[in-house]
């Protein structure tokens, strides 16, 4: 699995020095990454489609409830 950012590469190098990962593991990741220009930090994960649907449902339900209250009185 290749590195996703420079920060991740530094972290793995630190773990290698501390003896928490093997040199083979570090070398494998480094080899798979190749000479790519990596960003300093990896981008965060985007919200999943399911969570987007959930938030949309909540807002439409609230709107319907407010409209029903206003029409009643």
C-alpha cells in the first residue's frame, strides 16, 4: 500500500527507528509509492451518501412539521 502523504511517510520512518515496524514493511510501502510528489497532509474523508441522505430526510421532516403547525393555527 503506497503512502498517501509526506506526514504518513515521516510517521512510518519514526516507527521504523523505534522498532515498531520492520524495515521490510517500510521498504515495501516506499517502493509502492515510487517517486510520486505527495501532499504534506492527506485530504479528509468525505461524508458518505447514507449520512447525506439522513441529514436531508431530517431537514425535510422538520419543514413538514413546521408547515403543519402553522396551518393548524
